[in-house]
C-alpha cells in the first residue's frame, strides 16, 4: 500500500474514533440523498454544525459529507474530525429504477479539503451500471494518483434487482460486496442482508438458502475479501436494536459502523450517550 494512503487510513483507524483499528463514521449526506425530511425528527439536526459537533464530542472516526458541507462547516473542526468526502450523489425525487449518482466533486477537491478518504455510491444492478462502473473506475484511478482511500457505498438497485429477491436480499448484498472488492475499493459500505417475501426469486443456491441475520452479515464480509466492511445503520431504530446490530456487525468481522440517522435524529445529549455505548462495543474488537 502506498505510504500516503497508509497514513490517511491510519488517521481514521488509530488516531480518532475507537483508535483500535475499528471505525465509527457519522454520515451527514442525507440532506442531498433523502432531502430535508430526515431532519424533521430532530429539528436541531438541520444545522450541519449539530452533526459536526456530535462527531467531535462523540469521538467519531470521520464525518462523511458532500463538498458544500465540508467547505462551509468543517473549518472549526479541521484537525479534530477527519473528513470522508462524498464525491457523487443524487436526490431521491426520481425513482431508483434507473439510478445513477453523478459526480459532485473530485478527488482533487478531497485533497484540497484535507480529506482522509473519498466516498462513492455505486448502484449495482441499475440499468445505468455500465456508466456507473466507468465513472467509478475513473475515481479509483484518481485515488491511486493521490494515494486517497476509496470507500464505496455498494447499493443494489433497479428493477432487475427487485426481480431477483430485492435490494436487501442475500443475493443482492453479497453481489454488491464482491463488486466493490473487484472494483478496487479499500472499504465498502453495506446493509446487512435479511430475509424477505421475494427470497424464492433469488438466483441459484440463494433461493433456498437458510441463514440467520448474523450468518448473512458474516457471508457478505467474506465476499468482500480484503476490502474492509462498514455496516450501515439505516433508518432510526430503538437503542436496543441499534446496539444489537452493532454487535452483530462486529462479530461478523466488519471493520466498523456507519451510523447517521440513528445518531443525529436524537437530541444532542441522547446522541452522545448512544455514541458512547456503540464505542463500548467497538472497543471489544480490533487490534
């Protein structure tokens, strides 16, 4: 691994967050990806400084956000909260049947902002995946040039995926994990697969495969190979369910967690408290 990339990854893995080789990332890209509706449960979270302060005081490994939030809000926290710059995105106004996240920033922008990684959303199975994969290949080349770690949000999407078990099926998430590895990601963000009503529509051996929630998580970690895995928190759930998800993810071999709405949709003090409880779990793993 090039020295520059190693230095950046070391900051994320050992200088912030749990500091033991695990990761706790706070994503705040939802304003673009989902719209302001995500801020309604906690109106204070509409101010991006709420999340930056949470990442700082809650000792997160990094904040993941788009260019504008980094350029306008990061200055106060520079040197204290590492940046994972999302460099593509889309709104959720059109349907996901033809999904493509176009570039919104560059790897050079990430270097200029002092980022320690870039994030790219890949829609596996979308009718536009050919364009998506070519776009990701160009981003990966730029990451290699600048020694920038690449984090891929690998999301199954589109009618073809829905016809083969759905986006959360083991088939779809397993495939997405492998695609990220094959495309050269250093870290992949995944959802934990789960059983659904369309399981029987999955191809080949997946259709009749029985697995627990923990076994599904372990399977996709194995498919990601030497690509580090972050499991997503998704929409807000109860404290107990969130902590159980965190334990399941880490016991499955994940490198860490990327929890957003489950953190910042809570009042600040509650968000800090649940962050510490997740830290307690992460401290039991890593080097």
